[in-house]
C-alpha cells in the first residue's frame, strides 16, 4: 500500500506541472490584461502608473520567463497576488475553497448513496416496474440541467413550502454554539447538494445495475446461495462489495466534473464558493486568481484520485500487485 502511494505521488508531480503549463499557455492566449480593465473602469489613467504596474506585476516580461517564475512560486506554495482583492491568492482561495469542497463532497455522497441504492434495486428487480422506474429516474436526472433542477427545487421547497432558505451558506446574524451553526450550514447545504448529487446519481445507478447483474452470475454468488445464506447477506456481502469496484472508479473520474458543475450550482444558490470568485476573476482579467483556482482544483482532484486508488486496492487486493 505504501509503495502504491509513493508511486502515485511521484506520478502526480509531472501531471501537475503539465496542468500549470497548459493553463498558463491558454491564459496567455486570451486578449487583454487586468490593466486594460482598470483603464476601462477609470481606475488608472496615468500612463506612467500603468507602466509601473506592468513592471510590478511582471507582465512586461516574456511569457516564458513569467511561466518559469510562476512554476518556481508554486513550488514555494505561492500562487501570486490578487490585485482585485488586495490579498495573496492563497488567502482568497482559502476563504472560499472550503465551501466548494463541502458542496462537492456532499453532492458526491448523495450521488453514490442514491445511485448505488437505485442500481441495486434495479438489478434485483430486473425487468420489473422497479427496473423501469429506476431507468426513468436516471434518464430524468441526467437529462435535466443542474441549474434548471436547482431553480425548480427553490420554487418548490423554498418559495412554496418554505422548508429551506433560498440561498447562502449561513443565516445572517445567527447566534449559538458550533452545533447550532453546523445544523444551519447543513440546512443551507441540502438543496445545493441534492441538485448536484441527483445529476450525477444517474451514472452511478446505471453502472451499479450493470455491475450487480454481472456479479450475480459469478460462481461465488451461486455457492453462497447453495450454502443456504440469507438473500440479504448474499446481496450485501458477496454481490454489493464486488459490484462497488466500478462505482469507486467512476467516483474518481467524476471528481473534476463535479468540481466544475458545482460552480453553476453555486451561482443558482448564492453559495459562497470559488465559483463566484472565478467568474469575477475571469471578467476582471485577474489571471493570478484564475490560475490559482485551476492549480488548486487540480491538486484536489489528484489527491482525491490517489485516495480512490488506495481504496480500490483495499477493496480488490489484486491491485497491490500492479
């Protein structure tokens, strides 16, 4: 297990370097800089000041030198400086990333639980109305855009029923201890996580169904039935565990997509994550923040996939030999 961890960490270094080079190159191809935005907004009009800012932020240097300096800064855990926020980029991200990670992993938890349960039911009740209902559910969840689903949930549960707040992460002016604040955050989190989780649960339902049907035809399952084990024990111990391997693989592959999809949901529910910061940074040409978000998102996805590899090796010991 330790050898697998070290091997994955070593493989992550060139991958992260390639992400930095690719993102930096793409941003350099985008027309306009933050100085153009500042000039258009009448924040700076003096040409001497513009030239001084150009030198201060290093945009007067060739792109290759800027890239080399940026890679060196990232190696020192320095993601640059945000002129828009007047703060280091790492401080800006640290203020908003926890909210995005909370939404992302809550949505994935809902997607895995709902999708896996639906897939198991569909496989056990194959070619029945249960199977048809799960298939319809998967198609509807996958076909409905996440922003539309979020708006519909807001209209139903917030406007009509009044069960949940319309947006935000916490109730303004809430007094109480950590337990009260945690419950309040979960209250705000439910609808955004449900919106994002239902969209991805469709994939887990279809993958789990196919995997359960494949495992059900294996010899060890027939042997377990022949030994007289209860049907529930056979399903949970002998079928579901082996069928979870493709689901775990899909979990790792979808982390990047969920992180990108959470940005749309954040806008619908006014969730204070990195989505709003990214949008504002792109519009204001605040490229250090854009690069910082891309780099940090890549690190999160890489580390999460390493954990998925370790979990996969735990579920299937044969992986340790490769």
